[in-house]
């Protein structure tokens, strides 16, 4: 493979071939630096490809203030990253790869063909033409005593020297795709603080569903509902009843708050509005009508349009005596309490929270404890809901880190 960088150029080693690492590689190669990218898997971008299987949601089109607010307590730090590469800039960059995009009805942005593979192929072609050297089946194992990188290769361990290093190792939620969190121990041994990795955009367990609910309705979707945390506005959408609890897009949107309350209180009770399109007063009026010889199930179907999994969940979580009181029953339909006990395991989550805190990094994403070593992507301590926010911040962080490395190396001898 041809190396297009000058013979006296600085060398940069990038560990991790996801969006953050690949974006940094592009920035660094364009700056005339020699770039070697190492990935433990047989090919790069595996999580990126899997995320695109159901439709590659690359970013979101909502106005910037609402967009950056999705990063919650880390929005200040992510705002700084996005200032140089926001959702609009990401779309333009994708168009430069020959991939057109469109905005879906939900505001999410997708490639026109909805696929991740053509985008990745075009991007890797550009990187190879820029001289980026890709080394797959090369796993980072920490540092040697002389500061060189320990890289496990198919031919045995290899020591790699570089003028700067970028770690873009992902979180811990996709071990079979390479994001296994094994990097945490290496950084901690080097004196770098790491917040514990926790599941994000994940499902949650209840104490136990009844056998009837579990056997008949596990996997059933609850559509056109609203879910909310105590003292917070509810969000509309849908989710799925599982054999152990709940999961799905509406649950993922609340996962950070749910997890934090479980961590502090041992459990979290969310409130489910089974019929957000109906007011409580209208339900009381409808349910107060005589049901005659009809069963309660039939009465709920006729007066509230409720049956299937919604009616079953109402039965599961509402004391029997409340069904005799239309006011109590309407209140349960509008705010059905579901007590969640724990998050599903990290390896089942879409993404992870925790990682390297921004407080351990400078504005170029360089580790204060390890000058010349930078971090980017999901291994940083931030989280965001699904909808393109995760990918956008990963791309932006890779770009900031790449630019930071280039600046840091400008005045340094090889």
C-alpha cells in the first residue's frame, strides 16, 4: 500500500476503527501525517454496519438547541465538539462521499438507500487513497515500559512506536463487535480515571411478571402510549413488553434517568399512560356507563378501546377493587405505575454510559495524565438517546481529536 505522507512526517497510531477513529484518520491523513489504524476485529466499522441493518440513521434534523440538549449533563462538552462538525456538516460530508441523504417523517436523517455499507465502502476507499494504513486483527494490549504500544497481531505481539496516539475504542455494549470495554483496565493502570461503564439505551427488568402475562404477551408492542419519570413530562411513543420487563425506543429515551434513579434508590417507578389521546375525565365518563351483563374486558374494549397487551398490563398492575370504581380505573389507565428494578446487562444495551471523563482531557481531547494520547468516541463519558445523536457526536469527537493531534505535533520533532 502506498504511503503518501512525507518521509519525515510524524506518525500517529489510532486504536479503533469505528466512526470516531476513521474520522480522525481522515483529518490526520489530510494534514500530511502518517496514520496507522489498528482494530481488533477482522474488518473495521462493524458496529457501524450493524447499526445500519434496519436503516442507517446517521443524524437528526431537529434545530440545534434541541439537538444539543439531547446530551443532558454533558451538552456543554458535546456542544464544543459539534461547533466544528454539527448535523448539517455531517450530512454535507456524507454527500461528499457520493451518498445522498433524506429526512424521514420523524426528523431522523438517513442515506437515500438506507444502508451503511455503501457509505463505509466509499469512506474506506478515500482513506486508503489518502495513505491511511488499516491493520485488522490487531488488538491493543496497553503499553510497554518504554511507552510503545503493545499490539497483539496474528503473528504475535508487536511493539509500535508513534509520535501520538488516539484511542477510539468504543464503550462496552457490543463485545462481539469489538466494543468490550477491555481498554478500561489498561487506562486505569496508567493512572487515567475511568467512570464505570453502564448500560444506556437499554431495557429494564421488573421484579417479575405473572406467568400469564409473560407467556402470552412477552414481545408484544405497546403503541400510542406515553411514559414518564416522576415529576417529569411524559414522552409519547411505543415500547415492547419483554419476558422480564420493558424495552424499546420509548424506554431507551428515558434510560439515563431510570438508571440514575435505580442507582440511587434501588428502583425506579415510571408512569405509563395507556391512552394519551383520551383525557381522564372522558375516561371516567365512558367507564361509568353501565356494563350490564358484559365482562370487564368487554366493557374496557367498548368504552375505552382497550384490549390485548394494554388490557393485560392494566390487569397485572391494578388492584382488583379499583376496577369497580370508574374514577380509580381511569386514573390507573392514565398513570399506570411500573416499578423497574435493574437495567438489562451491558452487553445487551445499544450504547454505554461512563468512560473517560472530559475532566481528564484538555480541549483537544488529549489525556492530561498521558501527553500525546488522545481519546474520542463512545469511550468518553457521555450518553445520548438513539436517533442519530450517538453517531453525530462520535464523528465530531473524532474530528476534534484529529485536529488536536495535528496541532500538538506541529512544533514537535519526530
